[in-house]
C-alpha cells in the first residue's frame, strides 16, 4: 500500500510540475507583452534607430565614394557577375525612397534632429557623386533594363522630398539626372508593374523641366488603370499575382505618378482621387495581415524585400489619409512590432551591417533570380511615417492594439467588406 501511495504521489508531482512551469512561462510572456506597450516617443526612437541601421551603410559609403568598394554583392547563385552593374543603383534608389520623408523635416536640436541633418548632408553629397562621371561610385543608368526600376525609386525619393533632396542640387547635377533618366528609353522591361516605373520616370522628367515621352506616359497611365482588379488590388500585368507588389510598386508609385502628372495638367484630379482611394483600401489589407505578434505571411515573390510589404500602409499614414476606423496609433504599434521582429536583432545583417538575402535571416534560397544585395534596401519603405513630425498624433497617441490583436483577444472588430471604386 505504501509503495502504491508513493507512485500515486509521484504521478501527481509530475502532473503538477509542467502546469506550474507553464504558468510561470505565461506570466513571463504576459510581462514581456506588457513591456511592449511603449509610448509613441519610444516607438519613434526605435524607428529612427532601425532605419538608420538599415540605411546608413548605403548613404555613408556613397557620400565617401566607397559604395562599390565596400558593399558586398550577394546573389542567389553566388555569382556577382551582372549584378555588379545594377545593384548599387538599387541600393541607393530604394534606400532614399524610404528615408526621403524623414529627411524633409526641418532641422532641430534634438538627438534625432542631429542625426537627420547628418544623413541629409551625406545624401546630398552622395547624390552628386552618383552622377559625376569622375566618381568611382557613378551609378549605371545605361546598361541592362534593371536601372529603369531603380531610377524610379530614386525619382520617388526626389518627389517625396523635393525641397530637401532635389532643390539643393546644383544645376549640373540636376541636368545629369535628367539625361540619365532619358538614357533609359532605349530599353524596355516586363509587361507588368514595370510600366509604372517607366511612367514615374517620365513624369519626373516632365516635372523637372525636361522633355518627357508622352507615349510612354499614356501607356503607363492607361494600362495600370485597366489592370485594376478591384477592392484596392491591381493585377500585375494582364493576370493577377498574389504577392506584395501592390505595396512594393503598384499602389504607391501609381499614385505618385498621377499626382506628378496632375501638377503639370497631364492627369485629372479625378484620376488622382480614384487611385488614392484604392491605395487607402489596400492599406487596410496591409494592416490586417500583421499578426498579433507582429509577424506577417511570407508569401509570393520578392519576400526578401521584407517590410516593404507595408509601403501602401506607411504611405497612407504619412499622408494622414487612414480610414476613420484605422487609428494612427494602431498602425504605429503594428509597424513597430514588425520592425522590431525584423531589425532589432542581427539575423538580417552581415557582420558589417549590410542586409543579407532572406526574409527573416540569411535565406538565399528564398531570393528571386533578379535579387541581389542592393535590391533588399526597399525595406526602408515601411518607415515613411517618420516624415510626420514628432508632435503628430501618429506619434503622440497612446498605445493601441491593431486589428488582429483585437480580434484574437475578442475585442471590438470592425467589419470588413469589399469596396467599389
């Protein structure tokens, strides 16, 4: 009987121990989650730190004429040949498209302001180097089709911060950029989102006082509108693709193209408003795919662009055009969780601070054939709301859970329906 009681007691102990451990773990996890309920000021500091971590190697090396010397060229095949002609423009254009709104803010004496001023000065120095024929870091606009893409990201940076990045350039440098964009016309790209790149490049030439190609503009404007699938989504060419290209390219760049054309009476305000409404709807989807833990699905091609998947959401937040039921604070908190998951650790960086091929870690097998180190710097596009000043409601409102976090906690859930535009 004593022996039986001994085994019964042992069984009880073994059953209770895991439960106690689980309770302790749950308590620890709950504490960790509560610690994530940071203020907007704390979130902004995190965003600045992480954006700087991503962007500074590109910006600093271009300013010092050491970008080609120091930036590694990683490709899925392991062979840098061919990529060495295009990857540097990729890195520069994509980086600047994301940091431009932040650089457009006025100088101040805060620590953030000092960093911003430093980065802006280095960007302007680098932009001159990028088209200087005597610079070792002169960027390629004349070989391969790929520069059509990344010239458009550079153009998007100029359009997002014209007073900070375009107007301060000297006339010679400005003309060199216009001629570089015109040089792209002897090549064509894919019959899909590439039309938006062509359209944005041509619209910028027109905006900057150069002579644009009206036919290229017309094709880009009309075909993308024709490819609209509904509910905030465009087909990527004649057929729909389930990936993040509606955020990487189609919504934000199409809006920018139409806005730029409208400023020169080449597009109507109705066209701009229609495209904007579609991007606002798409931004809702972007917010809803962020899980309660700040993760999101790794689906479709080009997942190595990481947080660029949220450019539509970030752009709409920057413009202060979020739907009334989508609070700025919940967008801030959701994107903060994404940023921390991806960039607080070093899993996505090499030992010298350059981004590595992968989604969350070094995963070169996940990279597409057209991807190399420079391609990855589209990651900065999720940081666009840093262009809102620190006293904006996006940064001052208290912590708020985002949609999926509310949903899985059983809290109020805004009903979602298809929207017609």
